[in-house]
């Protein structure tokens, strides 16, 4: 069943059950446990679809960390977030939010939300940067699609591709250094050198039109702060409302961690460190599988530095380097066999550009939708806490 279908069914069921709560008071605990189990099942099913999509020959699955895959991840997050609110606060007595352990867990969740908002802002800037890389790739495609390919076309393509590769060579290993704080949203640096003129021109292409994050802001530190006090409920709490709060907190951390790994973000040094998710939790198994796959990819790229794990960017880097080699040794006329090979690579580059053109703006819009959704949700929780405070306040 599609995510939106069983989300609607789930929310409708919660609403009906809560409206009838007085009629079935003796069984209310059993019904609540059933709702929690259903929420966990939906979380597990959605992550399973991301890990191993249903096989359909007519609709091949989207590669891990591709633009299309990240859009599915955000859709999954929005569905889970809506169901989580239904479980925790829909038609529920606000005073429950002030009782242990929710009196501690809910404020911690709201703190994670604030950190996630900063990450969403950084991700939108990162998508702007990826779109600028796309423009360079399109310049190279336009040059190499011309026939015959002459010296001018080869030089133009080489210049664009060299700028593209330079932009993607992030020095993540220097994340803790003072120099890294000068990093612009160009994937490069603002500093001058003997080749400063060329570097400044390249950097200018990649700076986001939006405001930069603060120089000392770190995506990796935000992720680590979000996961620092993430502890699974134990004992009786594991079957109560502490469970969905833990699940949603874990989803928050995983989604932000994945997006930061994929999309260029400021200061990701050390991001590959796993945040712990207990393996004994059945709903978490597909999430752990995804986490391990992404962490392994990060380890490979971190060794040489990268602009992120976005699948389209990795393909751009690979094809771009091959076409630079072609342009470096260009001699007119080009051998027919080599020309056919270049044609295939240029078609691949053009295909990536089309996917970026079709997917990057909607992806950025989804990130903004997540931002606004969690802002509204945080306001709803604060309103519930405020109601609870008035209910429990001593009368004068």
C-alpha cells in the first residue's frame, strides 16, 4: 500500500478511536498498544521500501542517495511525522505531556527540531551549489555535442569540467582547521594564492545567492548534538508513549544525517560516525541496513574528500574526469572509435543534467516543506505544553 494511503487510514483510525475513547475505556490501553505497534510497522515498512524497493521491471528502483531516492526519503519522513503527532497528541489529555518520562523526552525532541531547522537551511544552500555544478556540466555538454569537435570546443569543455572537478574536491579532512571556516558555498575557499584570479572566478560560480551559514557552524556537530541523548526507552516505558518519541527522534537524526551526507554542507568532518540504533528493535532493522550502506560509501569518499554522496554528483565526477583526459590530449580530427566513446559519455553527462534539472528544484522545495512542517509541529507541541501548564497550575 502506498505511504499516503496507509497514512490516511492510520490517521482516520486514530481519530475515530479517540472520539470513542469514553465508550471503550476498559480497553483503552490495549488499543493504545495496538496503535503504537501499527506506527512501528509503518516505520519499518517505509524504511524497507527505501532499502529494498519492491521489484517492478516496468519501474526500476532509484539508486541509493540519488535525487529521486532523497525525495522518497523526505516523503517518508513527512508521513511518519504526521502519524507520530496523531499517536502522541491527537485528542489526548495535555497533562500527559507533563508526566515522566514525556516531561523530559518532549522538550528534548523539540531541541532536535531546532537543530534540524538549521540543517534544512544549510541543505537548501547546498542544493543551490549542486545546481551551479549542473550549469558547468551543461556548458561541457553543449561544447562536446557540436560536430565536428574542434580545438575551441575542447578547450571550452575542459575549462568547464576543470571548474566542476575543482568545485567537488572538498577538503573535509581540514574541517577542524581555521582555514576551513573561510570555506564559501563554492565548495572551495575564499583565500587568495598565486592562482587567486582563476580560483575567485570558480568560487563566484558556486556561491549561493542566499545567506551563508555562520562561519563556525558545523553540520556534523549539529547531527552529533541531535543524537547525543538519544536513548531507547526501557522496561514499561518501551510499551508506552516514550516509544514513539524515541522512534521519531531516531527518524529525525537519520534523515538529517543522510541528507547532510548526500548534499554539500558546511563542515561535515567526522559525519561518518554511527549514531547508535539498538539492533534488537525490529522496526529499526531496515534503517540500520541503510545506515551501514551510507556509512560505507562515506568512508570511501572521505579518504579523498568529496562534495557529498549524491549519486548524480558522483557520476558527474567520474564522467567529467574522463572527458578532461580526452580534452587534454585532443587532436583534430578525432578517431572515429574515440569519438563514439566520447559521444556515449556526453550523452551520459546530458542525462545526469536532465535529472538534476527535473529533480533539484522539487528536492529543495521538499526540504523547505519539511522546514515549515516541523515549525508548525513544534508550535503545536508548545501549545499542548502550555495547555498542560495551565491545567496543572495551582488555583489561587
